[in-house]
């Protein structure tokens, strides 16, 4: 991993904005958003040698999607780039304790992605061939083997699926705690309650270059900026004078009560990809989450109980024991997505296609637990040198979208049923 050799600088960077009153407010890098992308990217950039890294959050660290996620982490991506981001992120989580003395609670559970129709199976087997060609140890399990592996899964109603034993889950609040502590130990300056308002730019040798960031608490001079924002990235982009086709929609997660049927040494996570429904064990009960393909866009404000009933009926068909189980907790939160379900990582481009030098945009497109560390690593690499060796991200920039936010790339086939536009 690129963090090998990372040494925590002897420097306390935990600051109150007022403590900078006696010096010009200047940073080597300003990161907008203290979610998992901005948080880990700030840690990587600081370790790469950026002397003063300031992270802004309009609220507090992790208060966006990053603390509310279900924690599913998979290297089973639908494209070579997302396989690479997932593999890198799993390696990162696995090595985190040794590198930082903290962890995000990653545990290996295995992940089965079900095929229900013949078409699903055809697409699934093609996907497995692509993943294997990209170094992933993935197998196709027939229905009986899938049911024997996932223990409480019915052998009926599906055609088996793809399986990776090393996929798993993190604990999202613990991940927030982990990057928060790594930021603190590394000397990153976190400014909570500080809203990014605009970029200030200046013409330099024929290009437009960022020179400062405007916030509601003053101006920070800088020649490098990372824009993140998760479900708010579109608005962050608008404030920066960019058009970023990133969307936000409701996503719901529920946990059912514990049951002895789940008291097994290992029960892999399962994804019913066609319905956008996944489940995994959580504290002896079953956690499941879903996105409704007909969801209205925008911020999640309430539980859709009719959609809950549909998700439970579908879950019961696959995991019959859940028919008997009471609901223990449920939450609806706002998830980020991109129209092609792929991450956005690349330079800032204005609506007329002009590049703003020094500004990088990063989003995991609704997959911030599984790809987040990888996306943050790539963002830090692009900031430092304009290049990354993690994977080829040349297609993943804003220039893949047309004026209406439509992508010229095929969508990642393994995703929740997110809307196909972000308008
Ligand atoms: C219910 C739910 C379940 C999920 N489950 C999974 C899962 O199982 N696996 C998976 O991989 N992904 C999952 N996700 C998606 C994942 O949580 C996100 O992709 C990821 O957290 C996004 O991280 P981020 O850092 O880009 O954004 P966020 O965590 O949202 O952070 C962005 C930050 O930017 C701040 N901000 C916004 N505007 C401004 C501004 N103008 N100025 C300053 N700060 C600003 C916000 O306050 C916020 O703290 C889930 C999401 C939800 C909602």
C-alpha cells in the first residue's frame, strides 16, 4: 500500500478557526467534506507530504452518508476499474490497524450475488470471466451450493450466483472514527461548522488556476482543492461553478431481531441484484437494505412503509426464517449516486469544458464503503502528481458526461437500482 513508511508527524493539527487569526489562512490542500472520501484523502495527502491540509465540513465529521451506510464491501465490481478499487479498499481495511492503529471493523464474510433469471445468469457468468481476468478469486455457485454456502438461503427461486469469499463488511460509524483519529494523528486540520461557498481563481500562464477557497468563515488561500460532498456533491459543484451530475435519493436499511438460525460460524452476505435488495448478519439478527427504482430524487425524509413491506416479502421468499422475525431498527438516509453508477475522480471542469487547475473532484457514486479508500487514494495521487497507479481512471472524470449529465460509458452492472439521471 502507498501508506507504507507513513510516519505520524509530531504536530497537533486540531484547530479552532479562531486560532489562525494571527496568521494568513493558507493551506497546501483544502478538502471540502469530512466524509469517508474527504477524510481518508486528507490523511493520504498529508502522509504524501502536503504540509498543511485543511478539511471543511458544513456540519461535523461523518454526518453525511458515511455514518449511515450498511457497510457492505465487495471487490466484485462490474468493471475492471471498480474491481481494482474494491480490491485496493479491502487490502486497505485489512492493513489499517498496522498502519494507523485503528480499524473500520472490516470482517471477511463472503458475498453471493444472486442470479434470478436466465439473463441474470448469462450476465453474471460474463462478469465472473471479466473479474477473473482482473485477478479476482471469484466462483460461480449453482443454486444448491449457493444455498449450502449462505445457510439460511432457500435453494429455490434463484439460479445460484457469483461468490467471493474475501468480500465482507465494515462498521460505518467505526470507519468515521478511524479516519477522524488518523486525521488527528497525521496533523490534518478539521474545521467543522464551516461551509464551502466558492472557489477563487486567477488566470496563470494561459490556464485558470484556483488561488483560494471562500467559506462562510473566511477565505483560505490555496492552490489545491479536493471537492467531495457525497449526496451534496452536486450543490458543492454548483458553488464551485461546476456542473457535477451527482444525485441523491432515499436508501433504506432495516435490522431484524436475532434468531438462533443465524447462530452459524459464517453466513455470507447476499445481493438480489435484480431487486436491489441485500442482506447480511448484524448482531445476531439480519440487516437488509434496498433502493426503490421508482424513488423520487432528493433528500430522504421518511420511511416508505409500502416499500418496506415489498422488501420484506421478497426477503422472505429467499430467507424463509425472516417471516417470523420482528423489526428491531430501521433508517432511511440519503445516498449518493452517479448516472452510470461509477465513481467520479478527475479534474474540475466548468460547464464549457475548461479545466480549473488545482481542483480535483471525487465521489464513490454510492459505493463509498466498498470503493471509498481506493477513490480517496486515487484522489490524493491525482492531487500530488496528476497520475495514479491504482487503476486506469482516465475514463472516470467529468468529461464523460454530456451537458444533460448523460454518461458515454456503460453503467456498472452491479449496483442498486439508482436513477439513470441526476437532474
Ligand atoms: C443508507 C445508506 C446505506 C449505504 N450502504 C452502503 C454500503 O453498504 N456499501 C457502500 O459501499 N456504500 C454504501 N452507502 C454509500 C456510502 O455511504 C457513500 O457512498 C459514502 O459514504 C459517500 O462518502 P462521501 O465522503 O463522498 O460523502 P459523505 O459521507 O456524505 O460526506 C460528505 C460531507 O460533505 C459535507 N458537505 C456537503 N456540502 C458541504 C459544503 N458546502 N461545505 C462543507 N461541507 C459540505 C457534508 O456535511 C458531509 O459530511 C450507503 C449510503 C446510505 C445513505
